[in-house]
C-alpha cells in the first residue's frame, strides 16, 4: 500500500538463497534499461550520427562522474546504514542527510558550469558542425547533474529497504523509453545535435518527478522533511560514504571516464567519433553485466545486514551468486562476441569499427562474472581499506595502458585498458575474500559451469566460422540458449535451482 512504511531493518532474519534470487531477479529487471539503451543506441546514431552521439556520451560521462564524486557515495552508504538503524527517526534522518549532502553541491556546480558554458565547452573535442552548438549544449545538459543525483539517491533509498523491484518502471519505461520518444520527437522537429541532449534532460526530469512518489511509498515524506539531522548520524553516513567513495568512483571511472578521456586525448571529429565507437561497444558489452549488477545491488544491503548478525551466512549466498552469474553471463558474453558483426550491422556502416572493442570488453565481462560480486561483499563486510587498494590497482593499470595504447589504437586501446582494470579489481577482491573470510567462488559446481560454458563458446565459434548473415546469427543465438539452459540445469546444485523459484519450474530446471 502506498504510504505504508516497511520496517527499517531485518538484519536479525536469516537471508536465504531464495531472498537473493528474488531480489536479484527484480533488480535485474530494473537494470534491463541497459538492454533498451543498447536497442535505442542505433536509433540515436541513425538520427544524429556517430560524432554527435560521441559528444553526447562524453557530456553524459562528465555529468555522471561529477555526480558520483560530489554525492560522497551516500547512495552506497544508505545500503549499509539504513538496514542497521533501529528506529524510523534515524532511518528518515539518514535519507534526509543523503539528499542534502548530494543535491546541494551538484546544484551549485550545475549553476557554475551553466554560467561559464563557453569556457567549459572549449575543453571538449567535436566535429565542426557540432562545435558551434557545444556551449549551448553544455549550458542545457549540465542540469542533468542534480536531476540524476536525485534519481540515484531516491532509488538507493528504496533499495536500502530491501525493495529491489520499484526501479523497474522508472529505469525501463520512464527513463529509457521516454528518452527514445523524446529524441525522436526532437529529431522530427528539426533539432540537430542539441536534440539528443534535450531528450536526455527531459527523460531525467520525468524520472526525478516520479522518484518523489517512490520515496513516498517507502518513507513518510512528512517525517522525511521534519527528521532532525543528527551530527552523529551525519558522521556515520558520510564517513561510511567516504570510505566507499574510492571503490564507487573506480567503478564509475571504468564506465564514464573512457569516452571522456578519448575525447580529450584525440582532436576534433576523431575524438568525438572514437568516444562514440567506444560507447557503442561498451553499451552492448554491458548487457551481460545486468546479472552481476543485479547481485551487486542485492548483496550490498543483505551483506551489510547479515554481517551485522552472522557473517558465516554470507558464504553460501556469495557462492550461489557466483554460480548463477557464471552460468548466465559467460554464454551471453560469447553470443555478443560471435554475433557482434551481425549486431553492429543494424547501426550506420561506420559503427562496424566498434567490433574489436566489443570483443575485448565482452570477454572481460565473462571473466569478471566468474568471481561474482566479490567487490561488494568486501565493501559491505567492513574491510574499508581493501576497496581502496583494489581501486588504486585497477585504475592505475588502466591509466597506464590507456596512455600507452589510445594515441595509436583509439577506441580499441581504451577497451584493452578498461578490460585489464576490471579484471584486476575483481581478482583482487576475490583473493582478499579468500584470505580474510575464507570465501572462494571456486568449487566443483563452478567447474561444471565453466566446462559447459566453454563447450558452448566453442560451438558458437564454429557457427560463426561456418555460417554467414542471418543464418550465423540464428545459429549463435540457438547455441547460446542451449548452453545457458545446460549450465543452469546440470551445473547448479538442486538448492540453487530451487532458489530460482518460478523461473526454475518454467524452465524445467528441477
């Protein structure tokens, strides 16, 4: 019921595999916006061109990075603090502090950039036809910064209540589908590059308005306004956020910084086009990450709550997440690699240059899936120094490789740098869990998953070599579906399959 506030903490209750599976399924649906983005991406490029799309993703990357830096990771801190609070006053106070801490600096920065748009626009590379309109685009698009920050904090506050599904309509329909509709409308009205920026801004404004209703569903808005801002609670929330900030920024740097760096390193239209090509590859390769991200969203608050009660219970949940992630992600990443040529054929012809970066990034996602949400478990179980160590190792390697490879290889060089950084960070977290908590994703069941997935990849490679055109795409998709089902059916223990609930019954996994 709207307005009915759930209890703030369930840390005393045992968390089961079913809880994790249900939460991950709902969070995964919420993250299907990434799939819609990948589908909408060709439409944006056909309407506005690769270079214009490149400028757009660079500006959005800059906004996203600024948001994640200035919010001091209060979105992650809420996942850890809210489940451990004992009263509604403290819960609402924590959310109020998070909103104030995030929105005040982002709004001030947006105002400063808007007033100095011409100076800021000079920092970015663009094709000649976009360069003249770039100051206007910057002045308008920078207001996505406070809007996006509010959306992030509001949805994070809902997830902190263990509500993993409410983002579905917001993330999929109102944010992604509405953006595509707005973009088409502005294109038909004759807007050129500025139309894509306006579409993004309009969809964010709509989503932010609906997030007010989302907050009202899981929190009392009146109490939220009146909740006292306790100094001790503020220190706890902001201190937790600052401890998690390096790891959060590392994740965002690997997503948002590469197109920005490409744009700054390479001049003019080359910088804009390279950013666009990299983003095409990244968007498509991100589809498998929906699974890992779903488990990350779920295990963050659950690990915090469970660690508060019984750390020993985290191990089975972590290994369950690793097994399911590997069974789903590795075959899907293979399908993107071996059907990549066919997927890119729906774009403009110049987008085919994104194939090599796509292969590199999708392969990295497959490797990353094997260790599951290790980084999130490390962060949420009190190892505050380790995420910083992982971040420094991953980003440091990425920066070095980018500096060496990007000038000569462009988008492909950046893909290699990002892939190496992702794998090093994930592997470091896995090793740390093994030493600190004796947790490891590797067991006989995961070995079965890897064997079945490897057989599937080999068959996809054979199909890609033997066929061409639509027949190749169909063959790869059929092998992907078969490999996924076989991995779920024969490489997961019965308890894992049972935890998948209705999905397991519908797919005849039990």
